C-alpha cells in the first residue's frame, strides 16, 4: 500500500505556470507507474500524464502535450507535474495516483490506478 499527498495547487492567470508535487510513503514507490489525473467541475476524471518507474517512458493527454511535463525522483519518493502555458480549461482538481498494473505500465483510465491522493485544486483565471 502507498499513501500519496499532493501539493502545489493554487490560483494562476492564464499563460502562467504551476508545479504540482506528490509525496509518497508506504510500500516501495519505485514499484509503481504513477499518474496525474484531473477532474474539472461537472466532468469525469481524465488522464493528464503518466510515468513508469524508471522515468524512461512518459505519456500525456493530447490536451496537455507540449505544455506539461511529468517527472519523478525515486530517491525522494516524489512525482511532479510542471504545468506551463496554463489555460482556463486546465482548471480542475489534480490527483496523484499509483498504478495497479506494475512498474512499467502507464494507465490512461481511472480504473487503472489503485491508490489516490486527496487532490489539489488548480484554478486558472482568464
């Protein structure tokens, strides 16, 4: 089992940047593929970005590709999401999640993640 705690959310103007961090504790962090999933008001959760244990492979939603960068530090048990050129449509609660299907798999569906943080709010004003 792994516990996840997100931080770094806030209010930012369109075009600005934010960096989200997720601190993990519990079972070996490097055993998990990790992801960021977001949920906008009135919408279902959607995949944002994912990264395998070694950070040698990442995946992004088309809507954030080229603007967001996911990274991880297994020594510090953290995964981060650098968000640049933010848009109003990026407004959502952002969740850090650990994958169900092993260290080399990045899931793009909510059901593929077994452990979740409490979420951090990102609000982009236009």
